[in-house]
C-alpha cells in the first residue's frame, strides 16, 4: 500500500496578524486553534488515503457515528518549539508516532505509518508556522488523533477511520505558573487495570478520570494521583502526567506495569537526569513509603511530568486518611534543575546530544 502525499488546500480566511498576536500574547492551554488541520482517511481494503491540509473547520458527524457510542478513539500530544535562530523543531515526534501505533493496536485500530504521522505534523506546523510562539517556554501544542468514522451501531472494530492533526498555541498548562500542585490519592476510583487500556492514550481513560478529578477538587486538591487497582497502594501516575520521587540525588519513577501511560517526558528524564549526574531508576512506591519517607526526610521532592505540564512540583498530598506537606511545600532544587534542563533542550538553548529534536 502506498503512503499518500498531503495535498494542500490553504485557508482563504486565516486570522489576521493582529488577532493571532493577541492570542499568542496569552494563549492558555487548548483554547485557541491554528488556521489549518491535516486530515487522512483510512478505509478497510484501501488503507490510508485522501491526505489533506485544509482550513480548520468543524466536522459533520452522523448521530450513529461509532465513536460517539463505543469510543474507538486515540490521541497524542507533542510540542513544537521556536529555536534561537527562529526555526521550529518538535521534540521526539517519532516517540509519539510509536506510542500512537501502540495505542492503535490496543484499540483495534489501523496503525498510521510513523513517517506519515511525522509528515502530517510537519506539514501543519510549516503552514501555520506564524502560530509558534517565540517567548520562553511557550510552544505550539500538536494534537494528532484518530477515531472511528463509520456509521452504525454494531459493536466491532470500525472499517473507516479519520486521522486529524490540529494545533493549539500553549502557554502554561497550570495557569499559576510553576506553583506546586496539591494532589488527592484516589481510593474510591481506579484509572486502569492490568490487561485494560491504561497504557493506551485513548479517550475513555480520560472520561473515566473526571469523576475522581471532581472528587479531588471537592477536597481542595488540583490533581488526582492514581493507585493500582488491586491493592490501592502502589503509586501509578496522575491524570495527564507521570510522577517522579526524588531521594537526594536519586530519582525514581513508577515502573511501567501496563496500566500507566509510558510518558515520553518520563522516559526523557531518565536520560537527562543521568546526564546531570543523578541516579535515575524505575521502581515501585506505595502511599505508605511516600508518607514515611517524606516524614523521615529521605524523600526530598516529588514532581509530575508530561508534555502539556512540562515538570510541575507536588507540594501537598491528601487522602481519606492522611494529609501532608511534601518537603517544605516549595518547588525543589532537583525538580527545577531538571525542568530547566528539559526546557533548554527543547527550546534549543542546550546541545541536542541524544538527537531528540526534529527540525522542520
Ligand atoms: N500520563 C497520562 C495519563 C497522560 O495523559 C500524559 C500526557 O500525555 C502523560 C502521562 C505524560 O506523557 P508525555 O510525557 O508523553 O506527555
Ligand atoms: C499531554 O501532555 O499531551 C496530555 O495529553 C495531557 C492532557 C492534556 C491530556
């Protein structure tokens, strides 16, 4: 099967420079979208076809569209950063392409070739290049996604899918900036079980998380920390971020058990931390370990990491039975050093020694 080339149908009504600049001055997260999108269709027997770069526009969806009923849908999140010389580069897009394929396999969906995933992102960024912010850690967030586009109510894998990439300028994910978040240890709800869809980036995982997120908010917390589904004590991850535990100069992240998302930021930090001279490991940590090691001072910092959230310190922890301040409640030194190193790499202010940046 041949890979389709992306046909360009540019918008005749892009936003004016002044309107775009006003948005870029304070983009928020996921609130504004660029002028174009890429769409590629997949049909059983025909494969990928009709790859187009078209004006960003609403879709017309049949009420019996299978995704609306059975949620056969996956997505990715990656960022494009303005480099010091004015060019633009994305961070590890091939890792997102590979995870998109892994999510597709789990959700009985067709796998988009990696080259086409990256070409689609590149085509959109090139067309909407003016939307890539050029200040500090702001970026253009790319949201590739795919969903069943077949119409019908039979429960089976669809035979038609639509892949789309949209882009949204992104400032800070947490509007307060680098401010430690408070977390709620969820005991009533679980995110994922062994054999389930936790390692896939599929919409249902996020839908299922919302009631727990609301519960966290009702207890005054910013985010949920998910525990394992069997013993309710092993730390897994957060709603849209992985976690790291800092023991002096050793950092530990929960190992990939199959029920948490293999984060690309998480993976990158294992390497970046080692480059900076820290010991970086995957391991298993319980809620009891967290509380005890915080009290005895061996657990010095905890932070969350992800594409949207970058690196965000955890400042306090709450559950039905306990409530503690993490360290002194302030962003820790290791957390902030890793955050700086990651952002310097992404924004082209340090050498790309691992070949992670994809220039356009
Ligand atoms: N965990 C979940 C549930 C997520 O949605 C995300 C965000 O993508 C992450 C972890 C972090 O993954 P990444 O670093 O690839 O963005
Ligand atoms: C990301 O970091 O890309 C995410 O997907 C997190 C969230 C916005 C769902």
